[in-house]
C-alpha cells in the first residue's frame, strides 16, 4: 500500500522488520531493512508486511511503534533491567568491577523480536501458525542473549553493504571471441552449489563460497541466488518497454555485483552461524 509509506518513512530511514503475509506459500522469511521494500520482497508468490520501529502522523509527529503496555509486559517478565534471566549485558567500571547496563528498553524489545523470528526451533514448531496468523512472540528465559542475536542480525541485514567482503577467489580468463567481436562477455550468473562456484560471465568465475552461504534462504532461494536472478539480463515481453526502456546491461554493473556477492556471502555465513547457535538455547 504505497499510500501508507509516508507513515513509516516520512523522514527517511526507519528500521523495519518485514515478513510474509498470512497465507504465504513460501517459507516464513523475516528480513530487516531501513528503507521501503518491494511488496514481493523475498517470494514472488507472497506479499510482505512491514513492522517499522516508528510511525509518523499526518502532521509529522513521530510515534513509538512499541507500546508502553508492551514494555511493561517485558519488564514484568524479565525485570526492569532485564535481569530476570541468568545473563544480562554488563559493562566495566573504572575500577574494573562490573555493573548492569541501563534498563530494558523498547529498542531491546525490537531486537529481541527479530532474534526470535529467526529462531529455527520457533519457525519449525509454529510453521503452520506463521502461515495463518500474525507471529506471536514468546518470553524466552535468556532475554539478553536473544536481543543480542537480534541486534547482530539486524546489523548484518541492514548494513550488508558495509560488511567486510568474504575472501572469494576470482579467476578471469579472457573471452577471445567476445573481444574479437568487440562485445562484452556474456552474462551467465550461474551457481554451482556443490563446488562453491559462481560463473559470473564468460570471463569471470568466483570460487571458495562456503556451503553455509547457500543455507541462508529468503523464501525458497538463498540470498546469493536472489542476487544472481535479479541481475540477469531479461527481455521484457511488452514491445514498447522492450524498445524504449530495456537499457540494463550486466557489464555496466559487473564489478558492483562481484563486490555484492562477496559481501552477501559474509552476511549469509554469519547469519547461519547465529541461527545454528540459537538451536542450543534454552526456551
């Protein structure tokens, strides 16, 4: 609903959690972003809905999208400082002793929710519910661990463009036929999952992609497969669009895509490491 976007993004960026609408056919796929997202964000067959951290009134006033009631419920479950669990975030005093960090906040709740929505056990146990209704969030014993996992995931998913690229191995072999014809190498964008290889075009392929990178999935595809599909050159069916607006050429974006693949490999591997750690957490 584009007419609703000003209520979420009236003043630019706004951290938001997206996930499938009820009735989705693809697997449940939460994803955080701080900009407006496409309706079919992670599944062409499903719509996605947005839960922003804040919303804005027609006059521009910012409203906290986590209610005071919700904050009180979390504080009731965990204590005002979140120490109703075995562990809580600590910081060093100047004398080397340690003290509890500030009270549990709405930002902590937002991160906690994002962490829980990525919990493999939660998503397996409530798979049918997540296809039928709005997600319900349980009170896990260790609030701060889940909030920290949620924060790390949000930092990865929102800040994917700034992470350190995974050290992929790049091999460039000149495509003599294309060069002789004064043409750009033919875009391929094909993945060999078993061998950890991506053939970018007829000149370049990337290797050394860890197996875990393919395990981070949005809908029915890995995040890497989404990139490969979105950057392919496709011929529009509509003749007018094909004639006047079909200007995309992969060669113009090749180096950016290679860099993006390395960064999303990093995001995928670290996301899988976090979700694997979640499996052993107490509930």
